[in-house]
C-alpha cells in the first residue's frame, strides 16, 4: 500500500511505516454527495497538514498514542459516479482490513461511510453503528441520489439494524416519522443536553463490536466552523470527548471515520480540531480501557 506524501502527525519514519503501524489512516477526498457547502474534497489534506502541529503526548491518557504506529496511505483514484465511489471505498477498506490493520477513514463527505461499513460487516457477523452527527441522514434518496450524504444512515441500515444516532438537531418530517415508526434509537441534542437520554442503556442494546461514524457538524461552530451543512447548538469540545470516552470504554470500536469538514483556506482552526479529534480517538481506542485492549 503506497504511503501518502505527508504523514499524519509528521511522525518519525519508524512510527509510520506500513509494516510497523497498527493504525492506518485512509484519506478519501470526495465531495460528490454533498448538498450545500463545498470543500470536503480538500479536507483530508488540510487535516493531515494541521496534524503536524499537534503535540504527541496526551495529557489525559498520559501517553503518546502514536507509539502504536500510524501509517497514512494514498487514496485510490476517486470515480465520478456515486455508486462507484462507495464500491471503491469498500474495496480499499477491505484490502487494508485483510492486512490486519485498524482502519480510520478520513473524508470527504459522509456518503463514503457506507462503503467502509460494508467492508467491516463482512469481517464481523454482528456489528452495530454509532453515528455522532447534527443530521439524521435517514432519507432514502435526496436530490435524485441514493448516495447523497443525506442518505448515509439509510444505506448503513441496509447492513445492520443496530444503530444509535447521537446529537441530532436537524431532520425532516419524513425522517422523524421514520424514527417513530421503526423505533430507531436516536438522541437529539435537546434530549442529550437536558439529560433526557439514557446513554448507558442505549449502548447496552448495541452489539459488543461497533463502527463509529463522526460527522464534524456534530460540533458547535466554536469548535468546527467549516462544514458543509452547519447547524448551531452542537457539542462543545469537552462534551464530545466525554461522549467518546464513554463509547470507547463500553464498546469495542472496530473502526471509525471522520467526515464533513469543508476546508476553507481562511479557517485553520477547524482542520486542527479535526486532527486532534482523530488523534484523541486513536488514543481512546488504543488506551487499553474497557473492551478495547
């Protein structure tokens, strides 16, 4: 697998070689599934660039998570047709997973997540999905496409019915009716912030192994302002990290992605926050707490 010209965190070569690395970061610069703001295709490179300025020591975990090894690889050629894009993500993810690596997918828009989930579902017979997001993404089609970022959870639910959606603060009437009709486990930001949602109980209902998909529009604008479909009132940094700490300690997160940064050259804060988010999640996955040893 060819290495990306720039490596996440700008690590010493001994820590980012393919053979040495436990974690593999796959940038996928695609934005064909977006419906509003552009810039997601430029996000992976911006995040990797920003990561070079992170400190490697995690003051909470009291370690350097990068010591497990993190290799950033070249993305495959990105097709034009949306379904071909999902198949390309699936094939590349499957190849990386077959090499025994822990894969992190960096978007790009959220539509790519279903391809990663398909690859994971072939490795794990029982798999749940946790979505952290501002949007429900439960439309079957949007603007004529089944592969819009607004449809990603519908595509994911074709592989598993065990899903948990957290932080939602924007959905259509049809999506709300579907949540009610199918009894989907969805926690709005309103419910979460007021303590009206039992997170522990919701996690208990999921399988032990889960895929975590994190759309950065889940954050408040004060954390990430550059995203394609921004919504006010999202997670603060500490709220999000506390949520992730619970998830990673209760479940075996077998893969995760981070999507929907919409890179703007005028905003250097958002890519830095996303880079730090990814590194924090690597640390939580590799910290040895809970089932993630």
